[in-house]
C-alpha cells in the first residue's frame, strides 16, 4: 500500500507518517513535506521518482500526472481498471493526506499583494483531494490532522479503514475544498470592490466552538466566525472568567456591543433579550455606568453590560452586587478583575478592539424556511436633519436627540426611546403599534425612575408617526422635542400638533427598522 502525503499544515505529520511506515505503508511526498519527513527519518520517496517526471514551473506542476491520478482513481473492484494500471505500470495509491496552500494566512498578511495571494491558490492539492474523495471506497483521504488518530486506530485494530470512516473523510474533503474556494471567491470580489449581490452566494465561516444548546435546551447550536481578522467581534474576545457563553448570551451581547459602537464618549449599554434596557454616556465611564444602571434597575437583572472604557474598581464593586450574565470591556483594572472574578459564573470578556465597527457593505443575514434574506448592515445613523416645527430644538435637546436616535436604532421595531441628559429614561421596543411603544416608554419611566422624569425629555422614533396620537402622548408626558424619520402621509398632522404644544421636531429622512 502507498500513501501520498503533501500538507501545508504539518501538525503531527511526522508522527503519522512514521506510524504508517511501521504498518508497512510506503510513503510518497512532495516539496516541503518531503523534506520535513526525510529530515525526521521517514523513508519517503519524492513524487518525481514515482512519476518519472520532474517538478516544473516553480513547483506549479508536480502531482498533475496520470501516475498519481490513475493510482488514486482506479476502482479496485473493476477488473478493467486494474488491468489498465498493470499495462501502464501504475501502482495504486491507497491513502491521500493533503491540506491546501495557506491562502487564508496569505490573504490576511499585512501589505500582501494580489500576486502573492493568487500564487497561493492551490491547484494540485484540490485535484488530488477530489480524486481521492470520489473514489472513497478504495482510498482513505485525510485533510484534518485531528483525523490521523481515527485512521491509525482502525488500521491497528482491523487492518483497514472502515467504509463509514472513509465516507466521513470524503465529506470533510468537500467541506475543506468548498471553504477554500469560497475564501478565494470572496477575496477576489473584495479586490474588485464589487458590492453587488452575486447570483450564487457562497459564504464560509470557521467553527469556534460547539455550544451546549441553542435558544432552548432542545436545540443544537455552534458558534462560527468569519474568515478574517474580525476586529471588534465577540468571536475574538478573550474570556477571563465564568461559564461558557450560551447561544442567547452571544446573541444578546452582540446587540449591546453594536449599539455601544455608535458612541465615542464614555458609554455603558445594558441589554436584555436583544434590546437595550439602559444606556448612559458621561464625562467618565463611572458616570456612564451609574446612568445606565439607574435607567432600569429591574431589567438589568440577568442582563448584559458592555463598556467602551476600562472597568474600574468602583464600577466592579457595584456590578458585583447585581446578577449579570456577561460584561464586555476593552480592559479591566487589576483590582476590578479580582472583585468580579469572585462571581464564578459571571462571564467576563476582554475585547481591546471594542470600538471597531463592521466594514460598510458587510452582510446582515437572516435564515428563512428554504433560504436566506441578505442585506447590507445598517451602518448609518443620519445624513442630515430638517427642523419641521416652528420651535427649533435647543443645543441640549439636539444632543439628547442624537443620543436617543443611536439607541432606538438598536431597539426592536416598533421602537421608541425617551432620553434626557444622555441617559435613557424609557425604552419601548417591539410593539405592534407605535402609540403603544410611546405609552410603554412613559409608563416604564414613571415606574422605574419616578414621576416627572419625562419633563424636558426627548423622544426618538425608529420610523415615522402614522398619526398624531404619539405627539399627544408625548405632550402629556412633558416631552419637549421629538426626532423621527418623517415620511408619513399624515406628517403635517404631527407637525401641527407639535406646534400647538411648542414641541420641537426634526425629521432625519432615515428609517431604522429592526425586525
């Protein structure tokens, strides 16, 4: 029996080759793999000795030869195939151990050129893998070093590799090559600055971990990351403490994190079930924390907190007294970390690149039955705004309007946010009509913070007012300024009512539905 070994990832390859050799399997190899095996004492033969043809074109052509592919593709059960091999003087190849040129590592290098990337597109490797996978009944094909042990155990126990294992390994080949080709395709698309949606969309992600379960215990789940640097992403955060992150933890924390990125000033975002429940900005991060916590001391229980400055000891001592699921920050004071680690189950994540936003044009993907719907991310807040009422908003109102608009962008639709002094005082997400969202905001603000807190506050809406009832409710609550996209057939009704009550209102012309 013969094994052809040519790997980019050389993890464990010397040990594996020695084990195969000890089982009487002849080793054939190429290039750097051949050199590594020979230096390590494996009695390998070079591919050119098998083919009788030298490598050429700087190694671009070495395995693309009938003595390689006929040896792999010949079906052992077909007498005609085996007779042809004998007549041609070709031996069978029974094991193909190949993983591909490091295209991903090359693509991600700083300053890499297109020529370098193109040169790292493997040709012979995928061809051998596909050949071996197609003939899986007769050939054991391995792409993943983690599978070496499985193959060796079966060879030592049974003298051969089972058909079930060969079928499993065949499947992994096409996962490997599909991922590889998708990376190349996406790289070329980015190089061409092509932002169109292709006719055939192929996406590739790498598994970070399996999860205990999904949204509910009867659902399976796993976390995958995009191919790339993923700066600012939870997929590259370092976990410093606590239990393994759950599906819901990751989903909720991601929403809080993306909202946090809207702010440059010290800001804290508290989130529950994918919706913000308390957001505060301040002159320093402790003030921001006190505002976010005070905004809703009830809903933050069992929630997520994201912070865009270092977590201080003073903050940690207060956070420790609350049941939180996750805290994410760019860093932690050493003493703060010691305090928070006293809560064994509290998940503490460190993400130095916490402020890095997703590139414009990134995909937002939702699964539907039988397909997916794809859109570019909502990367804008507003381009400009227009004052549509007689009274213009004050500078302070404008500041709070911008703050509220950032928050409502990340509240589920229909969404309304009340804000005052760069603090949310009421959030009404996910209502089936807008007036209910307004009333929910007002009622919650009174219940959670106190009567009169809405006096002088602003109201931000993710979409237009279909009727003027929202303005009426805002006036009754003492709200003095409103920011909304505008665009309703009955906009003038809302404008007239604002003018009647002396409320300032601006239109942004940009809707922020979040379903």
